[in-house]
C-alpha cells in the first residue's frame, strides 16, 4: 500500500515538474534600457533645451543677487567703523534679507526645474511605454525588463543575453532609426547619454 502511494506521489511530482518546465520554456523575456530610449526620443533634445533655458534664467537671477550681496557687503565693511549702531543694524538686516532671498531662489529653482522636467518627460515616457507594449505584443514577449542604471530607474536585470535586447525594436516602433542613433553616438560620444538632466548650479 505504501509503495502504491509513493508511486502515485512520485508520478504527480514528475508531472508537476514537467508542467513547470513547459511553462518556463514558453516564456519569452526581453530587456531594454529606458535611459537609452529616452535619450533617443525625437523630442528629447527639445526637452533638454527648454530645461537648460529655464536653468540659465535662474542662474542669471542668482548671480545678480550674489553680486548685489557682495557689493553691499563690501560697502558695509568699508563704512562699518564710522557707522552708528542703528545704521549698522539696518545694514546687517539688509544683507541678511538678500541672503535669505538668494536661498529661497535656489530652493524654488530646484523645485520648479524638477517639476518641469517631470512634466516635459511624461509624454516621452508614455510614448516609450506604448512602444514597449506594442513590441511585446507583436513579438510574443511575456516580459520585457529594464536594464537602466539612472538615479530615477533602478535596474531589474543583472544579466541578459544580448540577443534578448529589444531596444532597437522599440526605437523602430517609435519611428526612430536605431542605426542612425548609434552612428551619431559614435561621432559624438558625450552627447545623448541618459535622460535630460539640467541641475541648478549652487553658488
């Protein structure tokens, strides 16, 4: 009796393993790099240009405030020995006000640029998402994983056979010539790498 039960359990286990192996063999997995797709998007350069313009505007404002602060501080230092306590207190309050305005401008610039970047990139990311889904459906992929290593996207691929990469297929679905991008990247190695980033320089 025990032998019969053991035989039944063994057969069931083997059947389960067989089904599991068949299920795994039916999986088709590909991967792509979202950063590469984003950098190669036709509208990526326009987004980067707009962010750079806004960043430059903020930097000019901050430089103007910094110059104003430096000039008034220099004047204050020269005249301080002959100032009355009341005038000295007024000048110190004025300098502190300019410093606070500068700090507020820095914080506002970083916040506004971050929000603007998200706003401008969202339509591009939507295009990429739609293209990936279309490639997956047309080519019968079960999963398409991301190998991006940017600060915004954590990679979920530790190793993958290069033959499973679908980046070129996604580019073609977006109407972008991947070979032209590769040639451009080879001609200008420093250009077009990663998502548009326009940090505000701290003074």
